[in-house]
């Protein structure tokens, strides 16, 4: 029997690599929670400046454009806040400096739930394997959340310790909980469509693609539309 997450957290932090990642990965969940009163915040770790097939695009100009697209999408979702670290695409590392930034953000915002990519999800059939930034980020977030953010002797200058209660891993091959997004699937589609730089042939298909993916997850969850996650319960 599929488990639907019915409870809405008081606060949530979605940590993703590229400007469009949170909307694609969990935009329906973020929108549903924000609508229900959750304080939803997003941390974007790369600037998206390499996200194009056009070799003549100026990466700095593209990064500016993608930041504006992310802000527009965040308004559609109903975010309480959005922050950008600005790392170049492809250059995230699960290193001391990056983990300290993540720990400091978690301790400052003190979310009940953190959402991020599942770093163990690598191969999706024969047609796609997971982006390096997604894999590295997922591991770094897990390293930052547990045990570092909770224990004060890790990164003592990064603020007082905070224990995250739950981590939800998106883009997983092993979902074990789902969120019903039947009321926000169209909001997710609109937010994804804000990332126009990623759809050079037009955004018309984006909403349809979002609905197809959510419908497939919904069949697993027993609802019209859903997003699936692998859940980690932390802190007892």
C-alpha cells in the first residue's frame, strides 16, 4: 500500500543544483505545502550558465537570465525565499567549503524537512544517467544534514546546531512515500514553463510532460497526480 504524506511541515528547504531543478523535481509538493501555510525556501547551488547547446551563448548572460527565470518560478510556486550560491555548472564538490555553506544555511533557516536529489539514482534505463551536479549535491546535502548540521562541533562558526527531522530524496529509483499534487500539478507545469531558456523550441510541451510524469507517479500512489520520494527519518 503506497504511503501518502498527508502532514504539511511548518518549514521546508529544497536544495538543488540548477535553477530549474526544484520545479522539475518537487515543484508540485513545494506549491502544495506553500499553499497550506508551510514556509518553503529554495537554495540553488549553481548559476546555470552552461545550460545550453549553443556555443555562442555568453555564460554570464545566461546565468543572469536563469536567475530571473528561477525568481519568476519561485513566485509561481509561492516560495518564502530563494537563495543562490552561484557555483559554475559542473564544479560542485562534496568538499569542506561547500558542506560548510550548506550547514550554515540549514542552521540559519532551521527547516523541518529538507528536499534534495537522490545521489544513488544514477542510471535511468539506456537513455539517461543522472547529472554529476545532482549526484554530488545529493551526497553533500546528506553529509551536511547528518550529522554535521545537528552537532555543534562540526563547523562551529556556522551557527548553532539544528536537527532536520526528515529528508526527502527526489528523482529516486526507490520511492517509498508520495505527495498528492493533484491540486498543484498545473502550478508545477507553469513554474517549469518559466525556465524558457531551457526550452528553445517553446514551453508548450512542458506542462504536458509534467502532467505525464505526475500521472505516472499518481498511479503508484493511488491518486490522480503525485510526486514520489525516498524518505529518510533523522533525529530519533
